[in-house]
C-alpha cells in the first residue's frame, strides 16, 4: 500500500518543479514555430550554430586528451596533495565563467604570463580568436569529464588490472587494453556532458574571446546579441540549446539511474 505523501513536502516540491519548468515551457510556447525553419537557415543563426558545433567539438577533443589522463592520475596516482589537486580541478564548476575568462586573459593574453611568450616566440595570440573560444570552452567544460571518468575509475574492479600486470603487461598496455575499455561508459558520459557544457558556454567566451560574428560569436553570444535586434532569432537559438540539453540529459538518464 502506497503511503500518502505529506502535504507540507508536496506543495513546496510542486512549486519548485513549476519554478524550473514554467520558464522552459514558456520558451517553447513563445517560439516562432512557423518561421523556425527559415530562421535556422538564416545567415546569422546558421553561422553561430556552425561555429558553436565546431568549437564545442574541438574543445571536447582537448578535454579528452588532457582530462582522461588527469582523471586517471587523480584516481590511481598515489601522490601527496591529491585532494587539493582534485578540489582545484573542480573549481571551474563553481567559479563564475566570466572570472575564468579574466583568468585566461591574464595568463594567455598578449601580455599574459604565458601569452606574451607565445606571441613573441611563435606569433600566436589566442584572445579574440576562434582558438580562444575553444580554449575558454575547454577550461569550463573539462571538470565534467574529469569527474565522470574519475568516478568510473574508482568504481572499476582493479583485480583485472592486477591480473594484467602479473601477466607482464606494462602500465600503458594495461591502461589501453584493460582500464580504458572497462570505464568506457564513464568516458562516454563525461564526453557528452563536456560537449553540452562547452556548447552552452557564455561568460568565459565573451571575456576571453570577445564577440565577433563569424569568428567568436557562438550560439549563447548570438542569443545575447539577438535579444536587442531580432528577438525571434534569439528564441530560435535558445530553443536549439534547450533541445540539445534535453537530448543530452535523456541520453544519460539510464546511466544515472544505474548509478
């Protein structure tokens, strides 16, 4: 027999649900569905959409190359200060993105700690470029990948790795043939979350890379610009980002339930 839920908890819960869902429903209701196809193929929307997809995908590749080894180090490395390193890795999750953009600008800007040497030695300047968008998105999105992969590594059965080591496999071979396949679902989940977070990044991007149409204006920045000149285009871009977010969460739903 099902227990009756206490009203004192149900009413605030329903209010919280409405608080989260009503704005999203309002966005869908007010979307210009009749003109949405033409809006999607317009030059401004199409340009921002293409740039967002390319930059988010490149940022995700950067996160995979750097984040998976970092997650392995946090989960398997027996190093002093691992807890502090883990806390620092997750700082971008709670750090205001615009602060992250300022930090990137101070380090990788043309007069930054590292950026001045990149400019002087190689003629490379990252701020206000498409590459700068990729860097900003990777900075904000990488913790999502690291946390997911580290959690999968900690939950994995290490006896398989120990068995591979007793058979003479090197640590690199064990990682490639045993560890990585075993935590692949966690890597996939972290990759999808990382890509979705990169796609929706705004603060760090506009601070570090600026807002130049065709070069750094991604979909979130285009929404910000379009609100003043073309509200319909802003709504269309917002709907696209909403649908992508819902698709990502729906795709990871089974994994979260199992967890």
